[in-house]
């Protein structure tokens, strides 16, 4: 998967004002195999999401089944929120479109998405629950899970061998002990973990069963003072103490893959594609890179992870909703989900399809955590929280600089709640 895709899907959508048009007016209905003949379905996909060959094969099968054609229009992530918001308010929106999983609730709230409950009943029985959560808003199925990705541990095999480490850890304590051993027995930095790698922190919160927000009457407010969130912060602090990385920077400042490329770091926590950053900076590092699932508190359950990904939705204003659902039945079939997983190394929407990741080391490492992963809060109000300066990053830095989690939570609570209330 391309880096720009991963970078974009982790960012929640803006608050939208979509004047959704009416639903299917008959243009897209069919009672027979030839009922869609002569129609063209418009599908928006994001740059880097699906290979050309995948699109071509899908279009061929779609046409054979429906006698209709499909026109893929590749969109850029930059500016897509406003472009899609505008398109959904117009008379002829795209019939089917890709939407970031954390963006989906905002579009659903404004009425821009068609209800896909019937599609879920027909083909969604085996969708991985954690992957489908972002497609559901206020109890209704407004999208379908398409593909996902999450963080893993990337480690330097030579550094680990120099420390006498033969096996990869299976628990959080084993992971910490291995990193300590690297620090004790080698000159390498055990782990590069900047203080504001906040998506990893979100994963730790998910692993603790915590929530970043809570309801106070009809309003969402900060839940950073919750003991489960505090426990996640303490875990982050424990591991970050083994790192020389700055406490007030994120994983892109500098790119942690470039730091790892120097060969003086035992491990870092990142997306599989970040290995490419390291290899570009130092081609010799490629042979030393290994991957494993981020270990959880116990060996039987991986650490919680943030699931970044994309859903597929049908515009509420589309006049071809039945045809759009026929498209989704094919696009989300085991055949095409499997082929996309194999081609792009992404997590498919069913655990049974993860066999398609075999031979792709970072994807194989990521897959076990998908079922226990989660996202940032799936509420439209979340969008503003991630704007710079992100209060969760501020919270993490405060904890790492010596404040208790409770004190750090209090420090950012006002700004956090202001953003949730959508106040300027």
C-alpha cells in the first residue's frame, strides 16, 4: 500500500453538510439479468487503493453479470473531503465511493450514505467484527468494510542476534525484556519510539479496553482520566524510556524508517511500508529487517492496534442503488477481496481470507491483531481532535516529561472538550 494512502486513512473527516438527494428512482432497478444493460456505474477509488489489473478484472466480471459498465475514477487524498462533500450534495453523485473508515460516521450523520442493511444480511455474515464497526452508525449499516492495515514491530535481525536473542517475543513483558537485553549487551538503541506516536498509543488504549471519549449527557467529552487510558500511557512511558527519540515529536519527525536505516536501532513500531523508507535510505538494511505482531499482555492475544482502512459506500443520492449493490457483491466477494489482499498486502474484511497474505512478511505480522484492533472514536465530533496541535500528542509528551496521567489529562481536557463541542 502506498504511504500516502496510509497517512490519509488515519485522519478523521471534517464535519459535513450534505443535502442528500433522494434514493433510487427506478433507473438502477432490475428484475432480470439484462435489466441494467446500457447503464454505467461511477465508482470513486482513491489513488493507490486498487491496482489497475484488479479494476479491469472486476469491471469485466461486473459487465458479464449485469450487462452494465463501470467507470472507475481515481481520486487524490488531498482535498477529497470537500470534493466528496460537494459531490454528495449534487444531483449526480458517484454511485459507489471509497471512504476512510474514520471518516465514515461524519458522512453517515449528514444523510449522504445509503443504508446497506440488506447487503450486510446477504454477504456480510463473515465480516470481521472489528473491521465492520466503522461502517455502522447509530445501529445502521451505512458502508461495507473493504481493506485495512495496522502497525507491527519492525526489528533489526543483526542487532537482535548480537544481543543473543533467538526468538521473537510473544508477550509484552517478553518484548520489554528483549529490548532491555539489547540495551545491556549491545551499543544499539533498543527501540526508536518518539513521544508522540499517538496511533500506537491509541492501540494500547484499545488493548486495555479503554475509550478516549465518554458521554456526558448528550455531549462527548474527554475520557483521558480513565484508569484504562492511564494504564496505556504508563505502558507507553515504560517502553519510551528505552528510546533516545524526542518526547515531543511524532514518528514522521524525523521519519523513523530513516533512523532505523542506520542499523543502530533494535526495533520500531510502524506500518509495514515504512520498511521501504529504511531501504531507500540504506539498501543494505533490507536483509536485516524482520517483522512480528506487537505482543499483548498475554501470549494468546496480540496488543491492541489502530486499524486504518477504507470502506465502500453507496451515495444516498445515487439513482442506481440496486446496481451499486450488485457491484459491491462482486467487489467484496472472496475472489476480489483475496486478490486485493494478495496484491497490496492489506488485511481483507474476513479472517478466512488472510491466507492470501502468505509470503508477505509485514502483512502476516499485522493480520493476527486485526480481530482485536479498533479505531479512534467513531463519532463525527472526533474530526477536530486530530487537528494540530493534537491534544493527545500534548498529553503523551506531558506524561513522558514527568506528569502523572491524571495531571496530563487535566492539562488538555479543556482543549479536548472544546474540539469535541466543535467550538472555534
